[in-house]
C-alpha cells in the first residue's frame, strides 16, 4: 500500500519513475570501479531533514554505488529517535561527549564514524573509491572520483581557504609536514587505501587540535567564533599531511547558495551551510535546528520566488545563475520532504501553485543531473590555484586580497559590507583584514569575528614623532603582514574598507605582471607633477597618480612595502608643502600623505602602473557606457533624489552590534526618472551600492542569531525612525551629473557643499525675518500691528526650523542650526518692538500737529484730517493681507 501511494505522488510531481534502491541508481554505463558515499549525522531533527534532502538529491543526481549514513547516537537518544528508516544506516557510538576528556564536541563524530565504518562494515571491504559529504548538501550530478582527477595517493577535495592554520604556527605544532598541509574540506573523493591510512590519524589530530585551546584564536585558526569548532577540519588537513597525502584542490565543484558561480563552471554540489537570500525571501539552516518538518505532514520550507520572478529580478546572467541555484536548492529539499511525507502515509497534499511548479517542465529541466564542464574540473596544483584560463593548459596565479582597518564601529560596518561582497563577487583566493589596534582597544573590541584577521600594532599615534595620523596604518599593516605571515599567493589585491566588490579583480584580466602593477586613477594627486615629487623621489618622472585598487606581484610588494611606509612618514613630516596648490589636499593638513607615500615609493623602484579607469567607480558618478565596474568606492556622499548616503555620518554609529540596524533604504529603482539615461544608470549604481551594504548587515545580524525584529524595543524603533528621517534630506536640484573620469576633489567637497547649504538656509531665515519686520512697520493700527508682529514671530520660528532640515544629523550641525534659529527669532522680536516705539512716537507728533492745525484752520482743516486718516488706514489693511498671503505662499513652497 505504501509503495502504491509513493508511486502516485511521484506521478503527481511529474518526476518519472525512480529506478533502483537506495544504493543503485540507473546509469547509461556501468562504473568501472566501485564507489561508496558516506555522510555523518546525529539523532536530531536538525539532521533528519538534511538527510531527506541529501538522499533525495543522491537519487536525482544518479550517483553510482551505495550510500551509508553514519548515525552517532547515545543509547538514550536512540530510545526516542524516529528516523531510522530515512537512509541506509550504520549506527556508530556517539563521541559527542568525549569518553576520556568529557569535552562536548559533536563534530568529532565524523572521523570517529568513518573509523568505525572501516572497522565494522562489510561494505568497506567491497569498495575502491569513497566519496565523503556533509549532510547539509544537495548533489546536482554524479560525483565520480576518477573523472574528477582523483588518483591513489592524490585525493580530490574542495577548497576551504579560511583554514589559515595551514600557513602558520598551528600547522607547525600539529604536523611534521606543515609544508604539505592543504586547506580543504566539504567534498572529499579518495581511494579506499588512502582512507584506511588517513582515518585514524584524522581522529587523533582532531582530538589534538581540540585540546590545544591556547591556539583557538581567530587570527590563528580562522574560526570566527574562536571556540575550536573547526578542529575536525584541521584534524583532517593535519592528518593528511602526516600520511603524505597531497590533494588535487578544486574550487569549482562545490558552491554555497548565495555565491556567484564562475563563468563556464557547472557546480555539481551545493553546500547550504550559510544563509542565502532572494529579495525578501531567505533561508538559513540554523533557523530549523529543532524543526520536526520531516514528521509534520504537508509542511515544507517557505517557498522561494518562481523562476519567472528571478528572470525579472536580475538581468546579469551570472547573478541570475546564482539565484537559480538558490531556488534549486530549496526546491529539491521541499521535493524530498513531499516524497518522505507520502512514504510515511501522509494524506495527498492539496493542489497549489507551488506543487504545480514542482511537477513542471521548468523545474524538471532545472534539476536534471548536471555534469562537470572542463572548467569545473580545473584544480589547484600544489602552490598554484587553477582558474579559468585564457591560454589552454596555463594555470592562473594564486591571489590574496587584503584591506586595512582599525578597531572602531566605523570600520566594522565597512568590513561587513566588503567581506559580504567579496564572497558574492566570485573573487578567487582568500581575503585578510589587517586590523590595527592598541592593546587597550583590543580589550573591548567586539568585531574579532567579522573577517579573517591579521592583528597589527597601531601606528595611529606615531611611536617616534607622536604625530596622530591613522592613515599610516595601511602601509604599516601591509609590511607587518608580509613579515609575519607565510603568504603563498603570487599576486596581492589591496583594497580600502569603504569598498563594495561587484566582480572579480584578477591580474590576468587586467594584465598585471611582475614589475607592472595595476591601479586606478587618482588625478587629484597633483604633487606627482610638481616640486613635491622632486623633493621626495629620485624618479619624479615615474610618479603615477594612482590609488584605491592595487594589483601587485608579491615580489614587487615585498620590495616596495617598506618604502611605502618610509615615504608616507617623509611626506607627512614635510609640513612646509601641505598647501593645496602643491598637494591637491583641500584641507592642507597632510591628510593624503599616505597616498603620496605610495606613489613616491613606487617611483623609487621605477614601478610603472597600468592605470585602468574601468575597475572602480564612485557611487554618484555617471558610468561610462558598457563598462562593468568591479568596485564601488563610497568615499564621497552620493544622492538619489531626496535620499542620500555619506559614510562620515556613520562614524560612531554601531550598526554591527545593534541587532537589525541598517542604513536608510534607497529609493525603489522603479521610481526613478528614466528620461535621461546617464542619470538613470548613475542612480541604479548608487542604489545597488546601498542595497549591498544593507544586505550584508542583514546577513550579519542573522548569523548573530538576533531576535525577531518585530520584538525590538521601543528605543530601537525610535532610532530607526531617526534613521529613516534622514532620507528626507537633500535637494534634487543640487545633485550634479559628473562623469566618472572627472578629477576627484576628496571627501571634503561634499562637506563644503553641506556647509554652503546650511549657510544659505540660515540666510533665508534672516530674510524672512526682515520681510516680516517691514510688514509690521507698514501697519498703523495698534491691534493689527500686534497681530502682525505675532504672525511674523511665528513665521520666523517656522523658517528657522526649516533652515535646519538640510543639515547633517551630526551634533555640530544641529547646534549651529539652533543658534541660527535663535538669532533669527531674537532679531525679529527686537525689530517688532523698535518699530512699535517708532510708531507711537510718530503718531504722537502727527496727532499734536493735527490738533494745532484744526484750531488754526477751522472746518476746512477738519475735512483734510478725515481724508488723511482714511488714506492712512487703507494701506495698513491692504499691507496686512499682502504680507499674510506672502508668508503663507512661502510656507507652502517649503512644505512642498
């Protein structure tokens, strides 16, 4: 009966018959060697729904050979466990609580389970190759070790670049062969003989690293939690090094949903270990840690957007591919749950639009077995990382990306944005944050887990001169990193923290080479062409006006880094040449000395740059048509209509550690004016930059397990309201269209513009006050004059309040605006009082003269006095109406 029900559900979903049992999937050709797939789990609901997804994808992908779940449970857990029938299973004694040390570390069950399988399973005696996976994976196509390039003694594995312990003291402590420690994990495909040699050492080294608590720090292990949680991964790498296994490392076979696949690469495995999003929809496995969805009939994970919605959402082909991978992952999980519910006798689910999708040809095409392309199979041999090559057979060099920050909230939110964009950009290699902090700052610093980090002594306050200049930390940090880390990359990409990556920055695409670094134009560095260069370099003709993004060969950087630091100190000390006409620094404070230190240091070595204007763009600048910029540099304020963003306004705001904090949302792209293509493209890029920052913050807060945002405190809501208010600031008519090749004027340009707007608004307030005073002067009726003065005072207050609106939210600007407002009100009150005194004085004189004239002239004088009286009253009444109407018109204009 259960088989019939299962068959009916399969027909409804339009999946076609699934042939074979758990272990045998139909293939066109028989595999020449025997393969067995293994994965490790525990007796928890969390692993049960992952098991359902992996098992379903195992069959859909037609993976050859049997599969075994290594189930680690205590006797107590097995008593209430419901999932024994979810997969072919080998029960393994649980080592979550270590029997010797008492340490609670469930991840050790993976190597312990494999050792148990080798020693107690007959299957291990009847196999040639073993594929080892994690439970939180979806198989997209057959994983055949020999087709992936695996050989006996040379297993194939996925690249885990964050295992930095392979390059530092951790490897030296835990293996005799640190030079062959490979940063791998996730997908493992190896010969059974290699696994027999490795497995006991894998378990032993896991225990060893787990007990080495003195070296759990993030800067040693790369573990953002600094809790030793990835000890099992290091146990594998160190164990493999001990037995002499060198891996063929592949960075293309496996992908995390949310990441962008490299062009030409077809991943055959998805690892949903990290949260991923599509618009407002999101999925994180940690949200379902205690979820019994496997045993709850009819319940599925929230349905993702439909394929047609994704086509409308994203025009870029690579980004669209990434979104399709996201929905493929969650839809495969849900499809597996539907089949599992049917197997366990759940009633047939009601028809829905989502079920209709799962049985459609579109979904069938999306989830049919995938096979690796030639580009997918390219591996990193020993010291070189294989990438997609322009020249067949020639491997691309390995890349490492670095950026410099300090221990402040200002750099923390920038770090969150850059790290997120690094992972979604497809940038090859690893990334390291060079964090410059004092010992005192580190004691209270909360952002250690934001990025793979190399800690650097702060030089913000120069140890010799006492000069306060934080920018010197950049060259100092690069030098420190080179001297203290075994860098195995051939090219280094140097970025600033206030950048967002949009695509890969590679030396082969931009033609960087030994002796020929690549960088972006910084045309305001006029000191390269005047006496400044002649004073500070022997080769002023070789001075290039560059900065921002740097791609440099490691050998060049090793020679250059010390000169970069020394030239920065030299230019900083040359206070006699801080003038704007010499440096281009509008502050004339030597603030860009580090930039000149770079250019002059490179000139000393005759390093001539390839200057490329198509790598970087400032949001707010008009892009050149057809250029695919790789980096946003949001160093300047940028605007879209009445919305604006200036990083300087967020210098002290802790949006990283305050749950669900974010920046004001930019306008919706659908609301943009499309009459001018240049303006439209400029605004679209600005919106993309802001949205990427907010998405990075959202993912960060989710990783922190922040509570439901609907339950935030009132204080948080008030803060959010204040942030949203800032969207009103700015004027459309003050946004100027600037070509992307315009000479930069430093961040102070925007500050100067804001100061000018504030001054103009204050002048407007004073002007309104003056007009109101003049209107009061025209009135000769005491009652009407009093009313007019009161109306003028109210308008003056309202005008002074309006004058504060375009100002920044900073404390200084707010105080200046209040002073301007108070001054305007005081002047208005004094003016009204003064003219009231003048009015009484004139009235008394005229009255006296009128009485004397009447006494002398008789009846005729009396008639003239009445005429004059009526003449004086008419302008007073008319003036009151005109003034009131004028003020009302001004207020309406300001409101609009």
